[in-house]
C-alpha cells in the first residue's frame, strides 16, 4: 500500500468514508432551521444515549431517586445520524453541535449549558448532590471529572473510530489507541484498588462520567472490543463498573434517548417517570 503524502493545503474530501462521514464537516453553524420542542419541566435535555448523553440522564435519574422533584426533566431525542444537531435551535444551545445540551428554564431567560461535564457540574452544584462539600474532596473529584473529559476522546474518537467505525482497519492507529486505552484503564484500576469509588468513598459525578465510557467499555457495550482489550484483567475497574451498573437509577438513565440495542431498553423520549412503565414502542419519537 502506498504511503499517504499530505497535500500542502488540506481540503475537505466528502467521500472520506466511515460510519459518520455524512455528518462530519470542517465548518460550524446550523445547516437548517428547526426549533427545539419545549416540555413542561424547567430542565429540557436534548440528547442521544451515547456515553456522553448517558452521563446526564443517569445523574438526573439519580437525583430523582433521592426525591428531588425539581430534577424532573424532559428528554428530547436528537438523531445525530440524521443531522438534528445542526438545526438552528440546537446550535443556539450548543454552538459546538454535539450532544448533550441542556436548557435550564428555571432561569429567565433560560440558561444554556453544553458539554457533558459542564452539565454534570451545573446539576450537581444546583442540587447539592453527588459532589463533595469539603474542599479537598471537591478538588479530587474535579480532577477525575476533567480526567475523563480529556481522556475519553482517545477512547472514542481514537480507538473506537479506528477499531469500529473507520472505512478500513489499519494496524498503526488501532495499536496506538489500543495502547492508550489500556493505559487509561490501568490508571483507573490502580485508583480503584484503594478506593471504593473514583474520588474516594463517595459516589460522585466523576463516577457517573467515567462509568458512562469506561464502565460500559469493560461491560462489553462499546465497540465490541472487550475481548480485544482484555478488559477482565482490570479487576478493580470491573468491580466498580458492575456495582454502578446495578444501581436502578443508572439502569433507567441508560434507557433514555436510546434508539439502539434491545427494544425493551429503549425509551426514545422521557417526559415523566411513568414513561418507564409504558411499552417502549408506544414512546418512540416520530422520524423527523
């Protein structure tokens, strides 16, 4: 195979291939006019059940499980494969055109919050839950929260892309990002060897953020790569991932805005707690 020689000036090749080629582009901004729906609750979430989306719905369900009624929310489906994230209404909330995006209508005018880590921090601080109150604990938790935000792109956009989504598999990028993913798992495994949860004895938004990526990875839910990465060798990560996975709020959060996998685990939109008791097929959002 001939070695690729980069051109002097890069230009966009719309035929580059890969699973997400149809929605990738080198410019920002909306591609079409489309207003976002607004439901009955102050918290309006626009998302999809990717790992980044799951972070927010898990936290919201955890807050509701504590009896915090003000955490009730409407979750609207954003079909990223169809380009919903490039609609004018969504771009107004997240100029980066990535899910999840939250509009908090308890503010006047409504406050937009984008980037999953920022949404987790906003909600945790607003409701005073899943975030340590002491300065040392808070600093440790924030370090791990931002560790996830900086590390997961190597797992998703790096390993996941070249292993599962690229039009062809090439040895170098797969090996490069598999090595980095395993290094990150080792970081977590060493931390969890002496801590029940990521930042210590308390379950926090750092656990929610990291579990949504790395917990689901070792549980075999991402990229069909668990065997390839030998995830069972990370015994402390496995223990932690299974413990969080068993939480009822986590199980509910995984379902929201989910459009893939087993039908009984899909709840395309969520507007009330009773939606989980309704058959999934009765809650499927219409195709846009």
